[in-house]
C-alpha cells in the first residue's frame, strides 16, 4: 500500500489530488465531438431519454449530495421535474410512481444495499426506465439498471468519498445536457459553450488544489472546535452539505449545513466565537443575498471562512477569512467549490490525528442494511 501512496500521506489526499485526472478520464470516455451523444448512457438511451417526463434520483451519503446538485441543474436547464431522495427512505415509503419518470441511482461502489433495493422498489412500483451512475463496471447496481454511465475515477480507497463525487457530478451534468438537448431547452450553441467549460474543468480543479497550503493553515483553527456550520445557497447548498459531511466523517467535528437564507430560522441561535462558519460563496446571482446572511453571522461574533471566486468582491474585515477560487465556473462551479472543502476536512483531520482513510465506525461500502 505504501508504494501506491507515492508522496501522499493518505489515500484520501492522493484521491483529492487525482481529481483533475479522474474528471478528464470521465469526460474523455464520453465526450468526443462537439456534442454529447445520448448513446453514452447505453444502447437505446436516446429513445428512453426522449420518453421520460421527469427524473427521480436515489442515492446514499456523498452520492446523495451529487443527486441534490443535479436537482438544481435538471430543473433549471431541462425543464424536467427532478427530485433527489435518500435511498433508505425511498425504499420504505409509499411514493407516487409515474411510470415515465426516469429513476437514476448514483453509487461509487454499486454495492450499497439501500440504493440497489431502492431501484428494485422503483421498478416494482411501475417505473419503466432506470439509469445507474457508478464507478464500478461489474457491480450489482450496474447489472440491475437499464441504462448506465461509468465514472472513471479509478479505485477509491479512502472511506470518505472525494474523486467519485466530482466525477458523479460530471456524469450528472452530461445527463442534464443530453436531456436538455433532447427537449429543445439547450441550443447547439449553448451546448458548445458548456462542453468547452467542461474541457477546462480539470484545469480549474487543479487551481483549486493549489490553495492547499492556505486551507491547511485555516484547518488549524478547526481542530479544537466542537461544531462547525457550512452555508451555501442554490446549487451550492448541496456542496455545503458535502463539506459538512467530509468534516464529520474524518475529523469527528460535528458539522451541519444550512442554506444560508434559513440561518435566521434557527442556526443563528448557535453562532458564537466557538463555532466557525464556512461559506461557499461563488459569484452567482445569490452572492449579494449570501453576503448579507454572512453579516448576520459576523454580528454575532462568528468567525467566517469564505470560499469566494476571484471576482466575488468581499470587503476585508476582522473575523472574515477569505480564499479566492479561479474564475467563476458557471454551472460547473459546484464541482470546483467542492475541492477546498475536501482539503479543509482532510487537514482538520490531520491536526486531530484521526485515522483519515479508515474513520471509526464507518465502512467504504455498506452492503447490508
Ligand atoms: C458509505 C461511504 C460513503 C459513501 C456511501 C454511499 O457510507 O462511507 O463515502 O458516500 O457509503 O456509497 P456508494 O458506494 O453507494 O456511493
């Protein structure tokens, strides 16, 4: 194992740094021309994807957070109703099934019991079409689905998922593109622009990785804390959720994520100087609203750790720590903004001396209920 680690201290750190490659490989296998073919989801995909009238995505853990991002992408870019749901909940509740709603399952391993059984449940309820997004070709999940898309993250050893997540997001963005094109919601021209941005994505992720030394310095402020709050808005709210999950999983610091607009309805009561607040603050249409949410945190003495974009324009002030990511990545911004949160969790765990690759009580793949 030591040989495989190369210059890295842990598999998780190695896998975080493999993301530019993992994303490029996932794209290379799928995107060859100036447009994305529905065929990347398997034989017969075009007819199926043309026929669907909605999307329901089922997953667990980190894969569920990818599903939550897709919920935002799908509804704004394809016009299809889309709902993401935790697989272990879906499988035991009485949901209303529309046969033409596409069931999408997402899983790194393809062996998560709850996700497999949720897909079987959906079929039993009458859903006609299923698609699995998975990192393991011969897994049970892939074998159960009608359509499939394989992420090319390569083997992921660290229990806390990193490169599998960002490649799942790439897969979901490609699915959004294909569905948007088939429904006439995305033009040729728009598709070309986004394909170009996808090709630039590995480079943007590489630039985010270069922030590691500064983020490591921030992480020292987290090591003696018992709680942390992660804020985001819109499509970056699920990224805040993923950042909180990473911190919980490997540093054992209690963390929760909130959509920043909801702060005033509860979590603001918890904010004091002992609770660091991490904000995902890309330069999007919600930035000004987010900034006023952050002022509410500052007014209560909360220390802010803000991940902004180059052009996000934050005025320097006491108690506001700011790091800037490369240029705003448009709809792909959630992928780029994931990376610093992974690095923050990793370095917080290093400071605490936990078993980063094998956190207590957790398993890489939960194959039993
Ligand atoms: C476990 C792992 C998580 C993972 C989740 C879902 O809890 O520790 O990292 O996100 O399972 O796994 P899957 O293989 O279905 O994506």
